[in-house]
C-alpha cells in the first residue's frame, strides 16, 4: 500500500489511521488493471484539488461518473448546491488537497448556512475570492454548528453571551408570539407545528431551503437590523445587565404560587423619613433593579429558596439603597446577617443611610418589629423538599412578552418600536411566523 500511495497519491502518505474516504476515492480502486486508470486518477485529483470544499458531492456516483468521463464539473456543482458562478468560484481551492484527504467533513454545511443567512459574497471566508484555503480553514462558518437565529460571525469572542441572549429572547418574546399566532390562525397542532412552537427552530437539513431562509431573514431584521458584529456584541453586553431580572420574571410566570413570604411588614423610622420594605416577588426585584440600575434580579433564586431576603431602603418615598439579608442555614432559628448594601449602580450608600438600617435591625432583634419566623421556617422547609426551579416547557403568555419587551430595547436595532406588538408587525415577524406555520401545517397533510 505504501508503494501504491507513493506512486499514485503522495499527499496521503502522512495518513496515520488508515485510508480516508477521500483517499479511497482518489485511488479509484475499481479501475485497477484498466488502461484508462491513469487518466481517471488525474481527473479525480484535479477535481479534488479544485473543489475539495465540496468533496462529499464529488463522491456521488453521477458526479464521479462525470469527472471520470471528463465532463464539465462546474455546472453540476452549481446545480447541486444552488450556487451562482461567482459563489462556486469562491470555493475553488478553498481547501488544500491534503486537508481534503485527511478530513472527512467538507464545507457543504458552511455553504448552506452562508446561503440561508443571505451572506453577501464579499463577506464569505477569504472575501469570496478563490484560493483562500487558510481563511476557510480558520473561519467560524467551518468550525461552528448551524445557528438558529444568529450568523456565527456575529457570536463574537464570547459565544455563550450571545447565545444566552438569543435563548432568553426566544423564551420571553418569540415563543409567546408563536403560541399566539397558532391560536389566532387556528393552526392544527401537528407534530411539526408543536416542535416549532417549542424551539422556534426550523429543520436545517440541506440548509432548510427557502422557508428557513425567509424565516431567518425576518429574525435578522427584527433582532440585528443593519448592525455589524461589533455593534451587535456591544448591544449584547449592555443588555446582559438585565438578564437576571428577566430570568426572575420568566420563572415567576411558570410556578403555581409565585413569590415568597416576606420576613416582616414594612418598617418606618421614628422620624417618618425612612422606610424599609421587604421585596417578596420577582416583580419587586425587577422594579428595584430598574430604579437603582443594578442586578438585584440575580438574587431571585436564593430568595425563592428562602435563603435570603432583599430589602428596599427608601427616603421620603424614593428608593435609595438595597439590602441583602441572609437568613442562615438553620431552618428552625433565623440567623440574620447583612450581606451586600448597595445604592444606585452598585455604588456605596451615603453614610447617613446606614443609620436607618441599623435602627431597623435593632428593632427586629429586640422584638419591637416582629418577624414571621414560623412562616419562614415552614416555607424554607417546603422549598428544600420540592424546589420548583426546573425549566418548564410551557410557553409564557403574550402578556409576559409585552411586559418584559422594554428590557430588550437595548439589544434590538435602533428605531425599534417601544411596543411589543408594534415590533412584531413592523419587523415582519408576525407575517413570517404565519407563513412558516402555514408551511409546517401543509407539510403534515
């Protein structure tokens, strides 16, 4: 075999784990002993050198036959992959012969994704020019998987950050809208329709075709607009400050009994100027975080578990600082401990705000301001036994989408309507979803 490779396919001499599918195809063992073997080897080597980016297609029997017979290859590849002449030209020598031999996967999925995301040719790897193997080999279009909402080159350096944003946007805005359109359009709950309602993802097999292209175009217009990757990633970073609050609201909509019992009733200072109010729901946390521009929503889960209480310190009726009050691990006896104490944008509260906090804690500890110790113990014990923090597959309501939509405005394109329903209509999402659901329902007949 070493002699055969040295004679017929020197590029495969470095293979360590046996012959690859590309090497087997290039050696054309079915032509052994035939007088035309040398000509077939030359033609296959030329085809793989030029179009190794689509090597899987070269193996197809009809394409291989055309190559072996010396027929024009470009028209066949253009037809098979729905490529224009310039697009196919961009794939010429997009992969080195050695890479084609060593790697079993070609670039056909990347090409499908480039096409379905409507990426202009000059934004393809290597700027759409031929002979750019290095650019293709290091491209995110090659290394990444199919993206449901976002072009992979928009994921930036922090892929998880963008993907997390898209996942919660799907749950907060898109799934409620899909569910509403199914009901309003009276679409039958077929398997395909139900799957789409759960995931808001269309089958990407063979790229997904025109239906997926149109759906992704609507999502791109609604979520990204005309922004370039850097501008979009900056918007994601800004938006992530509010993620915790959105997560809290989302969970509250999914549980049977939202919120948690407050530690005590509101407390007011003897001078009447200061008040401390216990926050006991996701909505309370969200409003506190919105007013003071910090991420207190991130404390939702530990509040829901009964491990912490969040207090809002107010001066003359205005929110001025937020207090974290830890309840300790002993369920039978509350051990109160002050955690964080933060003002606007997590700044240090002014010195005179410490006095009402000390007065409140003193009143609680000496019994002048009673706490609901027994109720807290029962609740905390129940949460230990039946924590309800697991993800729920049920779609949130359209009312929830309308409520949280303002949180997404920093993420969405400039000029986005401030109203959820107006955004759905103006962006084309409503029309795109109706068309998608109609196609899914029709495909089930």
